[in-house]
C-alpha cells in the first residue's frame, strides 16, 4: 500500500440540550484522500496536475442518519464546496471535489486540504487530506557485485555465478527528504553490458516506499566465456519516471569472468623452414624446422608464471622424449593484442603423427588441442627441367663474350624444394673441371617447391675465341638431396656478322633513270654471313617519316654449309616519302646475330631526286559502264524513306590500263571497295587483257539526294571508293585515284488508289481453293527430301555470290568439252531421251552420259551434304539399291538424296524454245557464234539444280503459310486498298512476308533482297521452272548478251553471271518494305483463308 500523508481530525461534538432540542452529530471518516487526476495514486500527484479530494461524511440527528449534500462539505479555509455526495455504506456519503487546480508554477511541496462538515450552517466535523507532488526521478543509490568465496580470492568469476546488491531511492520534489514524500518505487530493471537490448532481470516492487534495497544471484549467459561483464540497473517510480542510463557508477558495476582455457587456434599450427615455407617432407637425417601456432587468451602471462603451455612433439623429433613446457621466450604476446605466438624449434626426422598442445591460464582453466602432422619421405634430389640462355637458335644455346643471361627451371617433383642459397652455375670445357668458371652469381630463385626458376644475370665468359663449352647446375634441396646430374652445351660466339658495304645493294623502283626518286620506291638487299639468325635494322629517316630504325622485311637463309658461315639475305622495300632533292645521305644498317654480336655498315653518298613527271606515265581509267547499267526504278515515297536507310544497287565497271606494260604483262588484283559496305569482283576480257570488267554492289549515301523531274540523283558515300592493285614486270605501281560514282535512279509512280481489283481478288481466291492443293501434292515430295537437311547461316553476300558464280562455273566447265562436259552441261530432255550438250563429240562409254549420273556429280560438286545430318535419316528416303543384290552396301543419306533429286529433276526440265539460240531441240548442239545464248541457257539450267543442292532454307518448309499469305494479299486488296492504301503496299508487304514467314527464319535479315529473291525464284520454279526463270531474265538482258562485244566464251560467262545478279535484285525497296512491315504487321497464325473464303 502506498502511504498517505494525511492529518485527520475527527471531532465529535455532542450537544447537551434540553429535551426540546434535537441531538445532532457529524463524522468525517479517517482518512480523507487527495490524488492527482493523471495517475490516481492516493496522496501523490504530478507537478502540473489537477487534484481530486474525497471524504466519507455522515450526519446523525437524534441518532438517525441524514442525507449529506455537496454544499454541506467544504474546504473551509478556501470556501469551496464539494462537487457531489453519493450514498455509501454505513450511513456515510462519499463526497468529492474534482479538478482542484494546480497553482501557478505547479505544486512545489505538500498540499494540505482542510475539510469541514456543516449542518444548518454550523461546522460539525473536520478532516484533512494532503497530496505530495512527485516530479523528480528515482535513482540508484548503490550497486555492488559479490563473487562466491572460491572466486573472491582470484578477483574474477570462473563459474559465472555472482550476487548483485542494490539500494534505490525515490524523491518527490525539491528538498523532500522524509520517507513517504514520493509517489513510490515501482520496479528495478537489470541489464548486461549496457542499457541496449532488454533487461535480463526485473524486480517489481510497487510498495509505495521511497527507499528500497535487496539482492539476488544470477548466472552469466553461457555465450560469455571470458572478458569483462558490466551489470547496470535502472529504477522507475509509479509515475514511470526512470533513473539515468549513464553507464557509470552507481548505475553500473563491472566484474571479470574467465571460465575457459587459453584458446589454441588449430588452424594456425604449421611446420615451416627458415624461409617460413610450409614443410611437407622429411629425411631420416633430420631437418631443422619450426613448429608455430597461436594462443588466444588475454590472461595468459607466462612471464609471471601464472599460466603454462605444454606441447608433445615426440612424433616429429626423435630427440624429444616427452612433452615440454614452453617458456616466455618461445611464446610472445603480440603488441596490443590478445594473441600469443609460439615458436618451437625441432629437428624433423620422422613421418610425424599426433601432436598435443595443452594451455592453462592463471585461473586454472585448461584447453587442449589434438593435431595431426604427417610428412612424406624425400630422398630424391631435384632435376633441371630446363636450361636456356637469352640467345637460342635452332634449339642451340648461344652466348656472347660479356653480359650473358641464363635461366633454369628446377623441379623437385614432390619434394621439399630447392635450397636457393645452395644453387650455382658451373662452366667447364667438357674434360676437366675449371674452378675458375664456378659462377656463384645467382641473382634470384623464385617459385614453388615443385618448380623453382633461377636466373643468372651478367655472366662474363671471356673466351679468347669462339668455342663450345659445357654448363651444369649444382646444388641441393632443403633436405640436402643433391640436384641430379645435368649437362648443357653452350656455343660461345664472339664474332659479329660478316658483311661489308659491298654486300649491300640499293635499287630504285618506279624510276626510268634508276635513281632514288621522291614518290618512288627503295629496295635494299644485304648479304650477310653468320652461323645464327640475323636481325637487321636500317636508318631510313632521310627517306620516310619515323624511319630511324626500320626492321628488315625479311632475313632469309640462302645457304646451309656449316663448314663455312651460313649466308643470309635481308631486304627492305619502302615507298619514299621525302620530297627531295637530298644529297650526301649516309645510311647506317645494323646487323645482329643471335648471341647479340652487332656490326654496323654505312652506305654513303646516296642521292634522292625530286619526282619528275614521265613523258609516258602509267595510268588507269575507271569507267562506269552505263550501257550495261540496269538501274532499278524507285518510287518517290521510297526515296523519302531512304533518308534513314540504305539502298543497294548493282553497278558494272570497266578498268582500262594505259602505260608502258603490254597486255600480257599486266596483272590487276584485289579489286575492292574502300570506306563502305559492299562487294566487288571482276573477270578479264579475252579480246583485250589490258581491260578489266566486273560489277560492284554497295550502299548509296541517302543523305545526299538531288531530285529532278523524272529521276533522282543519289551519290555514293564520299568514303566509298574502288581500289585495286597493279603489277607489271614484277614491280608494284601506285594505284589510280579512286573514282567517285554517282547514279541517276529513275522515278516511277505506283498504282493509283482505287483501281478495280475485283479480278485480282477472285484469281487469288481461286488459287487458294483449288490450284494450291494441286501444287501441294507435288511439293510434298520435295518436303520429304529437303525438310531439315540444311541450314544456311552464312553471310548474305557469300550466299548470293555462291549462287551467282555457280552458273559461270558450270558454263566454263561445259566449254572445255570432252568428259568434263558430261559433268557440267545440263541435259536436253526430249522424246528420244536425255542428251547432253557439249563442245566436242563424247567418247563412247564415257561417264556421265545419263541425267542421273550428271546429277550425282553435280551434287557432289556443290557439296549438298558434307556429312550425315541428324535431321536426315536413311529410312526417310527411297532406296535405289533394288536389284543390286544382298551384298550391295546400303546407300548413304547423301547418295539417297542426290538420287532422288536426279529423278525429280526429270520432271522439272521441260522443252522450250530459246529463240535465237540456234540450238535444235532433240539433238546434240555444238558451239557456234551464238555461244553466248547457249551459255546463258545452260548456266540457268545448272542454277536450278545447284540452288536446290545448296539447300536454300525454307523452299517448302512453311509452304502451307504460302497459301495463308496469298489469302492475306487478297484481303489487303479487298479491304485496305479501298481505304486508301496503295496497291503496291500490299504487294511489297506480300513479298516481305514471303521471305520472313514462308521461306524460313534463316533469312530474317532486313537485307533480304538478294537471297530472298533467289529463294522466291526457286518456289516459282517448282511450279513452272523454265517459264518463270525465262520471264525474269529475258527483258533487256538477252539483248546485251547478243551485242557484238559478247561473242566470246569468256564474255558469255560474265553475261551469265550478270544475269544471275539481275535475278537476285528482284526485291529492291528494302527500306520501304521494312517501313510497311512496321505499319502493317501480319499475324501468320491467323487463318486468313477462312476469312477470305467464308466471305
């Protein structure tokens, strides 16, 4: 119970009157109560708190209890009536005065309330209540730790059990000193190692006392084994005011604890040599090593004899008869650390075993660690795995007179490692040991025990002449096992290369006079004699920029007669950059052999002349053959889209040489594009070897467009230029200035919006309903053969070029005649059988007379299938071995494929008329003046089979989507064109999706115009091969092939290749197709034909 400080006065006033007066008495029951309205503890309040005063009052009249009203109970010194009175037990009324205000500045001391009970204006009883203001927190008066008797002597806890004694006190207000002048102590909390976290113990008091003391015992948590433990206390009063959390006395008290032995770090245990390297090997004769380990204990103090460390090393050192106590010299504490490092020296002479370490601290705590140390016997010396000098030639070691460097790789196998201080390099003559050549100059030996690299630097051999000496490496490993015997041959070469100024010739290139001329070339040739390889550098600083030390382009051995020096030829070829003229030039040329012997020869008196324009210079003209140029028209809308795209165009060119070299001496090679993407190749004309023709394909610079009324001029990227190399009389000449190319692209206008497309739509619907299924039945045969056979992933230019050149290859092959023609020339299939066209009559019985034989050779030539593919199984293909007998080998999948293609090919070639070819159908045809046309038709036929054998991806792989795409095209005509979309957009979108969805994902590049058109051509060939091919190539192309320039076989070859390129440029508006694709995406999973045919 909380003590209530009240001064109560109970006054009973008897009235002695005559019998005519009533007897009145009043009572105020002990003790009236006053308390603050915030927390409600009787007799106590906060400094700024309103007060409630309560009293039990009773009035008796003639012995009868009377009601008591609120105005009958007053604070008579202050004239305040109570607020209400309610009946209570025993005739009493509980009367209350609520919200008595606090004074200005709050309560500063005890507040007393004098209560009076009135009857008819007369005070008949009094009482007193009081309240103590409490606005000061309690505090810890005393906090102490008591150790058990067994630990008290040590001054530290070794068990973890301690007693805590504490005294706490609560203060109510300023200058309060007496008991009961507070709200009373509520609880005391105890913490470990500071006030963070929760308390480990709480004492709930709540007696209302202002002073309290007690004690208790507790065990330190098991996770605290050693160190300093701090116990802190915090006391609360009943208004929840708490004492300070300052971690100092008297709030906190500390004590030490140690209930474990000094920790032995097992992972720190090592056996090491004097270089602190771990030892894994032993020898019976012993090896001085150190056993090291670490102890972690702050109370370990060997110097005062208060602790001990004992180690049993008898399994490692046979001289140790028992375990040993270590002294302070063997175990030293690290500065500012609790770690103690112990080092014990032993003589390791056994394979090891169990090692026991026992540590005891001054409090008799013990730790014991059992460790295992096992070692391998090593009685084998190291071997020299490699010995080299810094001069090696043809696997031989060379040395010069002074300053040689040698290195060796020494391996100890599984041993302890090389003793670096005991390794030396010794040279001798091979018969007697020469102690004067004992070179103990090892500068560095590094590495692991298994592989040690040793280096000797600056070794001077000082022989009087060239001689052969021998070298060996001596020494031991760490266990005194000697390095195995070794011997190396070293050739000491002190003679520099033999060369004089007369052995050096300097020749001018590109000069009619033979003088060194600015802009021309300089060719230096030197002949040198030396046993070893020659390295040469020339000072060309007077001829080229940065030429102070130019290495030779090559140094080639030209003789190998070891009776004398080997002869070498070194050469330099450079273009002269200096403007000239310049005279009195001295050129230093340095020659160095393998050992490093150097000789420098100076060519003096050289003259450099200024370049003079020759009367008949060599020059080259590059001309764009506009008469052969087939520019693909382009729509104006496409031109606008080209501002952010590339437009690819094929351009033929002609290169004319004019100069002193004759036609049969000139060689033009490596024609190429420079500064832009593209491809170029060429072929010589047979009637004029000085003229070279070819064609290039490159990206145009669409950022520079000039519009005219009926065409647009688009310039080639300014960095896109044609380059080539020229040779004449085995000398290289400068190439001409690159030619800038500008093309005029014709402009065309697409179909007007609103054209009547009803017939087109109906044709597409009819095809989807009927014609497609007939085609599908035929193409299903091809699907069986080609599906999943080949996946072409090469670059698009490689594919296009391969296809284009196939025609030219077969045309040239067919031209050679005889048996070769049977492999290359396509067959003519007539009612009388299969005939092959070639230039000369074929010998009877020659191979390749049948169409099947030709197809097998063709497939083998183009490499349709290099190896068996997982996607092609033999059981998937028909067998051609019927009737061959049981012993006949099964055909390979490749053979089955080519056989099947050969049979299918019979159905793909039909008779047709080539017009002016002059070839009579049904009979063998020979070469005549119109050979160009024949070559064209033959190469086109070959292209059909070559393309199939090349396995172009997706020919029929997704052919059912082909039908869906045709239906989509009809819907595009029907719905979108009527809304204003140009018809060309439907056509271009159709072509785009034909490449992407029908022809397979292998051509999913935006630059699909070449390969996409080729694949689409093959699809058309499956339906009507000859008619489709002829329709694409006859316009304009055949006319060029019939010109007077195309009467030769080689020119016809070029014409055939150019025809293929025309075929491959069928889809030209790449950028517009991409833009259309972004605006009109087609979902290939949608059933377009259902939508079209249900209409």
